[in-house]
């Protein structure tokens, strides 16, 4: 029983308060510079944090606010039904960046074409690519969702507003990360110097550094995939799934929101898969707004990301809303999935050689 005469030791509760490293200060520390680009990146991250706070605030009260939940009745460029929260969050990013002088355009999963900063607003040198609400089917049932973002430099002047220079590999990203709206709101980011997690302290309204230099385990127990698609997959993915069913040490976790599943794997190790299906060989996830930013982040943490045949960061999209299969997480887990795919294609090649000989 607690001794009521003894004062409670609360020192551990405030352990993090001793060194409240904020996001913008952390970016400058990471880049070890006060150059124009370092200042810009720090300001960009600060704006992303502001968008995240506005979205988090809406999400925490969504059940009490009129018009926060449910569908708008419209479909987006992908043909998916748009949720009110998708539209709200998409607009939040635009509003937060419009007057910032930091970006020249924003490209999102929810918009057919990039949003170009109007001429009467200050125009910056960067492009923000984002998925405003990832896993939006979780919104109406009060489960975790996320936002995903990446920053690229604009190349050329893009006068005709084609956004063609965005059709480059993920190596062009100069920063990427995600926000997880869970029991607490967390922002995890990288500017190419490791991966760092910040937790929103609602009493301060600030993201405070909670874990620095996160390293993903080389191997982990989790496999995260929608097994409802089992019979839609190609044989090697089915074989991999059969393998984890039959071997000890694996456990399934799938939340329906990529950010949550990746967050778990980043800390505990394992693999997330969204493979192609027979009907949709490219899978569901969009390269520029989901797969490439997360691939950048996971590689920075020491993990890897593959389409099954090449590194996700090497993929050059043919169009803005291009999709890719995604196998991402701990190095060894990803390599194991790839080995099933490689073995299958070797067998196919052997069969082809035999049939041409025969
Ligand atoms: P969204 O960005 O439109 O929400 O779609 C992406 C989401 C991911 O968060 C999640 O991993 C996946 O779609 C779930 O799809 P499925 O329901 O087919 O398993
Ligand atoms: Mg998404």
C-alpha cells in the first residue's frame, strides 16, 4: 500500500523537461549550420509541426465537432472516396505554407495537380509532398492515423506548372518523415542525419525531442500485411506468408494505417508489406507521398525498402500519383521477402529456358 506520509517521487515525470529540445532547434543542431538552407529546413519543419498540431487538435475533438467525420461525397484523383478529415488536413497544409515563403508548390495525394503558391504570396524554393491523412479509414473509429511528408528542392523554374521535375527518384528528397496521431502525437523526421522522434506536449503546444538517433533492429518479429488479399497476391508473397506461419518468432500486426504500422516496426523491428495484387500489380501505396518518404526515413534508421525488384529510393515515377509495391522495415526481414521473389523469378527463367530448348 502507498505510504501517504511519504511525498511522491515525481522526478522521473519531469526527466524530459530538463532539456526541452524543440524541433526547429534540433534541425539546426543536426545540420550544424546556420546557412540559408539550414534555416529554411528548420522553418519548414516548424511549419509541418504547426500543420500537425492543427490536425491533431481537430482529431482529438472530431466526435464533438460537426462535419469532422464521414465522407464529403466526392472522390479524389485515385478514385477513392474523400473523407472530410482528408480534405481538412489537405487544406491545413496549404494554409500553413501559403504565406510561408518557403515552398513554391505543394503536391498531395488528395490533389490531381500540385498547388502552386499564388503570385501575390511569397514564393520559396522547395516543394512539399504529403499525404495529409494516411489511413483515413481509421478516422471514424477513433484509431491512429498519420500524415506523411517529404521535402524536395524545386529544379528549374517549372513555368508551365507541369511539375515534371518531381518525377525523380527518392534520392532527391532532402527531408522526410511522418506524424502519428495516436495516444500522443509524435513527429518522426530525418534531414539525412539519422531519425529522431518528437512528442507533442499539449500543455506547451510544442514538439519536444523524445528519442534521438533511432536505429531499427536488423531483424524483428513483426510482419504487417493485409492477409485478406492473400489470393490476390503473386505466388512468392504467398510463399513468404506461408513461411512466417510455419516458423516460430513471427507475429502479425496490421492497423490499416501505414504510419502506425511503420512506427511500430521502426522501434521493434519487422517488415511491412503492401505488395502488388493480380489486379493492381503496383499495389496501393503512392510513391511520392507514401513509399519514398518512408523509404528515406527507414533507410536513415538502418533499415531498407524495396519494391521486390529494386530499392524504393531508386524508382523514378512516370506520373505524380504513381504507385509501387512496398516491402519495408528491418534489413534482414526485407531481404527474406526479396529472396522469395528472386527464387520465384529464377524458377520462372529456368522454366522458360527449358521450354525454349524443348
Ligand atoms: P490512404 O492514404 O488513402 O489512407 O491509403 C493508405 C492506407 C495505408 O495507411 C494502409 O497501410 C493501407 O492504405 C491499408 O489498405 P488496405 O485497407 O487495403 O489494407
Ligand atoms: Mg496514405
